[in-house]
C-alpha cells in the first residue's frame, strides 16, 4: 500500500509551537497532520494518505455512532538526547490493536502498515515532539463507517492516526494518587471486552470516575465483576503491589488490558532480581497488608500515566493509606529505569526502542 503524502503548512509558527509545547497538558492540542486508510469488504485496506488534520464527514447512520464499533491504541514518541525521535515497543501496540480488532469483529491491519502510519505522521510532525520530560502521544484508532443500522460487523472502516504533545497525565503535584474503589460498577466481566482497547470500555467507566472525583479521588480502581473482590486495574492504567519481602504482585491477564508498560515493568523488575507474581490480590488483603506494613508500595502504570505511586485507597466502608503516601524506592527505581530507556538516557538491552 503506497501512502499519498500531502504535507500542509503548519497552523502555528515555530515560535507558537514552541510555546504550545512548554506545558501541553494531555490530549488538548494536536499536530498538523493525520494519517488515514480505508477498508472495505472486497478491496481490503486502501487509500493510504498522510495529510492535513481535518474533521471527518460522517453520515448520521455511520455504524460507529450507533453500536460503538471502535478501537484505539496509545503510544508515545520521545525526543532522545541527540535530538532523534524514538518509539517505545510500537510492534506491541500493533499486535494489541489487532487483538482488539478481532474481539470487535473488525478487520486486522498488517503490523507493518500500523507502524508505517505512525512513522509517516512523525516524519511530517516530528517538530511536535517536545524536548525535556514531555512526549508526543500518538493515537491510532479505527471505526466502522458503513451507513447501515443493522446489527452486524460493518463492511467499511476508517483507520486514522493523530498526535498530541503531552506533559504529565496527572496535574502537577500528584506525587501519589488517591484511588476510589467503586462499590457499584465494574469495568469488565469474563467473556466481555476488558482485554480489548475499545471505546466502549472507557464510556462505561466514566460514571465511576465521576463518583471518584466527587469523593476527592484521582482515579477508580475496579474490582472483578463476579466476586467484587479481586483488584483488576484502573480506567486507564494497570496496578502493582510491592510487598515487604520484595515480592511484586500484579493482577493476571484476562479481563484487564494487557498493558505494554505493565509487561515492561514485569521484565525490568525481574531483571533486577525481584520476584514478580501475576496473581489475584483481593481488596481485603490490600487493606490488611497496607495496615500491617506487609505491603510497602503500590503503583499504577500506563503509556499516558507512566509510573505513578498510589498513596491512599478510599471506599464506602473506609479508607487506608499506603506507607508514607509518597513514592517508595521500588516505584521510583522502576520508574527511572523505564523512563531512561524510553528517552534514550540508558542502554536498551531488550531493544524496546525503535528510533527513526
Ligand atoms: N489499562 C487500561 C484500561 C488502559 O487504557 C491502559 C492504557 O493504555 C493501560 C491499562 C496501560 O496500557 P499501556 O501500558 O499499554 O499503555
Ligand atoms: C494510554 O495510556 O495510552 C491510554 O489509553 C489511557 C487513557 C486513559 C489515556
């Protein structure tokens, strides 16, 4: 598939862009271009274009607007000390995208096309990758745009990549998060879509997130749907527990999103000699272990969030604090290890970085 590339003039001067990159926040400003491909029954993927970012024209009967056939990915491009740009494990995002596509009965996109699309956007919008601690968040996504109201997999899809300069996901000062345990809502059930990165999972989490915010919490931590006991993950991050004896526990895959940061943290921790166990951990144990001191640290991780400590957990029946409510040594060292690899400040023994 040959990409038709139509560069456009930037909406911003170099100086305006530089000031936009100083404190970009998360997901608020966007680069100049986008990549689009189309898929239809019979002709497969075609019409690959790299062009000015612009609104889509959509028929009101487009399938995605009614039944939510949509999936997405999130990955970051980092500026290395030598000025080059690097992607972190983009092949994993390409693979996960296809697993999400399969779950949502959508067409798979060849991994090479996924990566080529992301790289094309970086070629045109590379100037938008911030220096320092910022990064450029890349958002590949796919949606059903067949004009049809019958309930079945659509026969037309659009794949698109947009990019957004990003600073910290949490507002400054969030050294340790306060989490809300939803007594009412779950994120995913066995046989459901929890392991897929589909828009509907996030839509379903918003009411719980609203309640968390109303109680002064930063994020929701979801429990399993069947027993309402086992800690699963947050709305957009995976979770880890660091025990007194150095063992690290993280919930097993199944109904949670298989985070690429999660996988990288597991590998890094093991390479540093920690015993990492993918095992169920209950909210009761979490509280008891935090109170007794057997649990030393908790942290959450994801592409947007990076690695962030958990300081306090609240639920209807009360709350508990984790150690000194500050990032502990294991959290800090894994966070530094990961960030240094991503940003090209440390060796990359597992070849995770794909530098352009
Ligand atoms: N869990 C959920 C529900 C997410 O949306 C994300 C973000 O992508 C993650 C976990 C972390 O995944 P990753 O580390 O691949 O960004
Ligand atoms: C990501 O980390 O890429 C996500 O998709 C999480 C989302 C809450 C921004």
